[in-house]
């Protein structure tokens, strides 16, 4: 299939000449094929001597390959490595590609702006841009919005001067049919010229937030770059592609999502949430990753999901509130006394283990951290989310399950014998974590509580 631009989930092939930046006269002819599984470059001969002697996957690497297609489009292939050979022909695989520009170095800061589409973004935004009405003569009228304003604009984020969400209409028209489709995208304006790593990092952060808000995996579907390749040069436009290595997420309707944009907009919390998500990302990254893993891997064992959620709760408390039994100065004296009390002459491995354990002896237990976190949730909300009015017992149960699944010692909690009960418990723990996380990011608890209860069916 030929390249038609932008779509990251559309297969395409580009034929042309390919070379490495240091040897533009040594071009080889070949085809670049893209799919959601891989980027493959098939060449009629080797570009470097290393490729002639390569014998195993990855044994030869080429950071940057430049190309010019038969229709004169510039292409940059990044992170290429040897895959296979047939006589003089060489097959390479690559990690990413930029179509529309040449980059001699992937680490160059050249990107001024990125326009990004995501799966199900139109459904999450749900802007009513076309309205139907019927007049007194029973004639239908369709009103199409114009002079559209941005849905959301957030300024002064890490690496970003401005983040804008906007929606407009795409019109497809022929003699017998006119089709109007909402088209939503985020525009990322960088505060300084950015590298591709900075761009993809910002896109990943944005996709992670959308994944939580939709409670479904979200993937970027297009990344359109505006670049400045020379200090005083003109803007250069190009498309960035990298295999998602997954299928396009299923269509999800607004009412199937956890927190649609309209709910956040009506409560005037959208800007606060997006701002805090980026501002606090470095602190909360472990929590984000653990929680997101349970959404991207729905089919994993219930025990694995529980361990991820328990670790996320523990990490959330540690990152946000830290938590120690006594002051560090006080504990320093106690730790020294305990280390000095270790008998001389005992097995060295045991001695080292005791010393290592004492390094963390002042950190709160999971039970203490949960008590602190759950105390910040309104009592009636906590009772409904946990499914019990006995919070101390619920916390002990969570700690016991985590400890058993970590060490597999002691009495096995009976709930582990029932996959259904573990599944339901995981939904309750997920709900508690979402309430705590979104509340910390500036969303009122009352706004989060009802959607969480309804979406996770905690009745």
C-alpha cells in the first residue's frame, strides 16, 4: 500500500534510494515497508562493510539512514539493525522513521511543534459540531459549527510552552454522499526546539493520561512534526512513525469511558488535571506505570494485577508523603546501636542481610501506608469503594494478601482460592487508587467517586 500520510496504523511501502549520512554517494536501491509490527528496509546491497559480514540479528547497527523515494520525498530511518541477507540483498529492521525530512542525527533538537492524534480521542472529546433541527414544514436542517475555539489549552508545562486540544470537521464529499467526521488532535508547542526523544516522551505522557481517563489502552495514531532544520531556515513538515506492535484499540463510546472530557470541562477541572499530570510526572511515574500495566494487560492473572495495584498504592504514599516511624536523626542512632549489636563471628551473609534490612527499618509498613491514604477518603465513599464498613479489617486483608503473594509463606488467604472474588477485589482496589490519584492531581473527590463506582460497577 502506498504512503498516504499521518496514519500510524496504516501499512505502506516506500521505494527509493538509501544511504548513510557520511557516504551520500554510496546509495543502495530498496524498499521501506511499514506495518504496526515493524519497519523493514530491503536493500539491493550493503550500505556499510559491517553489513557484509553480519551474521546474526542485531550484529550490525546503523543509527541513521537517509532516503529519497521515487516521488522525491525525503525519509530518515532511525535505529536500523541487521536482520537477514539473501546473496547481495540485505534486510534491516528499524525502530522509527521520519517521512518528509532528513535528520543527520536523531539527537538534534529540531522539533518546534507536534500535532498528535490518539485512538478514541474524538469519542472522548465528544464535541457536537453538527446539529439537526426540523422546521414547521417538516424539513430537516443541519447546522454545522464554524469559528471553532480550542477545547482545552494548558500553558507552561515541562518542555512545553503550550498544550492545546482542538476539534474540527473533516468533510468527504462526492456526487451522492457527504460525510462529516469529527477530527480531534492535541498540538504540543515546545518551549525550545525539541529532540525526537522529548517529543515521543511528551506524547507517551499524554497517552498515559488518556488511557486512565478512558480506562482503555490509548495509542497515538498520527504524529505530525513542524521542524526547523537550520537556525534561520523555513519550517519543515514531516510525519513521525514507530510501530505500535499492537492492534488499533477498539472503538469506545463516551458513555463507556471513566471520565469523558465533558465531565472534566463542566467541572472546570480539565486544565488543572492536565497541568498537574505533567508537572508531577517525574514523582508519580512509578505509580502511573504500575496502574497502567493493569489496563494494558487485562488478561493477566488476578494475583499479578493485585500485586501491581498494591505496589502502586505503596509507591504513591512513599513518593507523595514519604513516611517514617521516627525522624531520620533518631533512627540513625537506633540503627547504629542495632548494627553494633550484631554478634561478631556470625555468618557474613547473615550479617550483611541484617545490615541491609536495618537500612529500611524506619520505613512505614504497607498497612500503615494504607491507613494513612484511606483516611483521606470521605468515610461513606471509602465504605462503598471497599465494600465494607470495617476499614481496619479491609486493610489487614490487603496487607496479608500482598505478603502471602510476595513470600508464599504462612496461611494462604482464602480469597485467593476464588478468581471471581480476587477480580472483584482488584476492581475495588483500582477504584480506591483512582480516587486517591485523581484527587491528588486536582480533581474533586465527588467528581471522581460516582464515575468510578458506575464504571467499575461497585454496587
